[in-house]
C-alpha cells in the first residue's frame, strides 16, 4: 500500500508541476476558439468547463483504466511505475497537446493534424488506420456489454441491436443532446466507484506486494504455465488507458470543439488523463490484493469463475464491487462494465464520422450527409461483429489487434507533436522521448507477438532496438535539415 500511496501523490504533483510546465511550453492565449468561431449547433458548441472535463474523462476512460489495470497488475508492482511515469510524461502530455493543437487548427481531427506535420502520405495511411481503429473500438464495445446484459436477461442479439440503435442516434444527434446530458452522470458514477474503492483500501490497508520487494514479473514467477508475457513490451501494451493511449488523440478533438478558452486546456485534457491514471492506480491495487494479497483473498470469492490468471477483468470488477460495496457496488459495477464501454463506443463512431467528413469536406449540418458517412461505418462494424460472434475467440482476437493499433496510433501522434514543437521553436523533448520509447515498444511487440511475426526473443528484441536506432537517426537528419530551413 505504500507504493500505491506514493504513486497517488506522484500523480497529483505531476499535474501541478509537470502539467504546468507543459502548459507553459504550449503557451495558451486568449484567441477565439473553434467552439465560438465555428459554432454550428451540432459538433461545435460551447459547453460548461466542468461538463467538458467529465465528458473528456469518460471518453478517454470507459473501462480502459479498469480492465487494463486489472490485466496489467498481473505483472506485479512494476505496473505502478508505468502508470505514474507513463501518465505524467507521456499520456497526459499527449492528450493535452493533441487537444490544444486541434483548437489551433480549427478543431481538426487527428488525421488532419498528422498530415499537416508528417506529410500527405502519412495522412492517407493514418486516415484509414484511425477510422478502422475507431470502428474496432465501437465493435468490441458492443459485444462485451451485450454479453453482460444477456446474463441479466434477454438474448445477446437483442442487446446488440439495442446498443447499435443507441450508437446511431448518439452519433447523429448534436453533441449536447445525449452526450452532453448523460456522460457527466456516467463519469460521476465511474469516479464514485473508484473513490469508494480507494476509501476501502485506506480503511483496511490490505497487504499487497510493494515495488521494492517485488521488482520482477510476478505473473511469470507464480504461474509460469499460464503467464509467459514479458514485462517489456507486453506491460506497455496491456496498460494503455491510465498511461498513454492513441485512442485519446481521436477523442480530444471532440472536446476541443467545445472549449471556450484555451486556458482551460490543462484542467480538461491534462487533468482528465491524470484522473484516469488515479483510477488505474486504484484498480491496480485492488487487483494486486485480488491476485497477490497475503493471503490472496480474491480467489476465495470465485465460485463459478475460473481461478488463476484466466479470471476475466469483468469478473474481478463484479466480484470486488459486490463484496466491498454491497448493493451500491453492484449497481456501480454494472455502470462500469456496461455503460462505460457503450459511451466509449458511441464517441468512437462520432469521431469516425467527423474524420471522414473532414476528409471528404462534407458539411455535416444536413442529416442526409451524416447518414452518407454513418451507414458504411456501421455496415463495416456489423460485419466485424458477425465474424466476432461466429468465432469463439473473436472478441479476444479483435481486442489484441486493437491493443497494438491503439499504441501504434500514439506513436504517430507523438511524432506529429514533436514536429510541431520543433517548428515553433518550443521545448520538443517532452514528446520526443515518449515518441522514442513508444516506437520501441510497438515495434518490439510487433516482432515477438503471437498475433504478428512471433519471432524468437533473440531476434525480436534486437530488431526492436534497430527500430529505435533508425528513429534516432531519422530524427537527427530531419532536425538538422529543419534547423537549416529556419535559419
């Protein structure tokens, strides 16, 4: 618990110290924001700052900081380091600068920003990549809540149809009609659940592994037959939300179109990410108790679920919330594992609609033009969903591809932000170092993962190192040319 307490303090100080430093690097001013200059009553609408924060938090969070932290906690207390350092120096910086840069470019979506700084070819690739990623997000966040609702009553297909109908409505309507009204309530529920669990942890002070006595891959050590993933790079792919997530870069522009003043960027974008990091810390600690407590009382709660590392993240959420928080916990757990992914799914489709509309230069005020974009998006998603439901391991397969794609997207975003900072003569190492690190993580994972090349470690890790060297050389050559241009 000492590790948890120190990590919590570090995140809070990170917001006030490093967050303020990043804000000064960007230098927000009093210029007119897109929410005012391009107000259209649909996507560009001035919303109250507190409401934007709550929507941004729920958009980027969903179940990510819960499920990711539960699975990542199986590596042991080393997960705390990634959540803390990743959130402060990578994730929150990534989210803040993306949101602010979107405002500076008239509310531009991620592919437009990447294309502006990394070139038209990269823009075209990222346009397809981003839209497919968003469709995958919407698809996986249809099936998982539908399965949970099926356990309460009704057929899975019925719940899938209901959730899809909601997605269509939420994607089409103005952002203040459903998202602006319902999201703050769900965000409060997610925060309330995390807060209640944190209070329980402080009151009971359970015995969980500490970083200084367990600085190794506890999963591989305690259950080598079922847990063979290496800390690097698997941990950094498993815990995305709560540390850094490329999906966030697709969501920040949604709220960048609703902010009245640039000076609210740090509490909204940087603050929402730090808050998500705190939620991830809480669930990592809860999971440490569940899997590694002395004794590990979590397993004694499992009656019909499979014990060990096969225990699913939703099962852990339901068991812990019901055991610790009673009836209220059951309700909050349901909101956490059902409502939260649904809300992430609908904003994913909304982001996809806006990105495609921006690319086609298609005015979204007429509802018919919204349908022109939405129908193909939902058709592709339905195709993925049918395949997913017909294949026993379909959900896990799509989720694994999503996990890597998500972090790969953060790599492109970080490089685009680095180019912006260099060209505007600002401190650029704040994104350059995370860009180098995440480039190495994603390339190494691609080489050694069973879902990709699945090369031997003796070959995969050196190739990941080669990618890092190539990235360093590429940046050094580009930077030298850029300095000559500026002179």
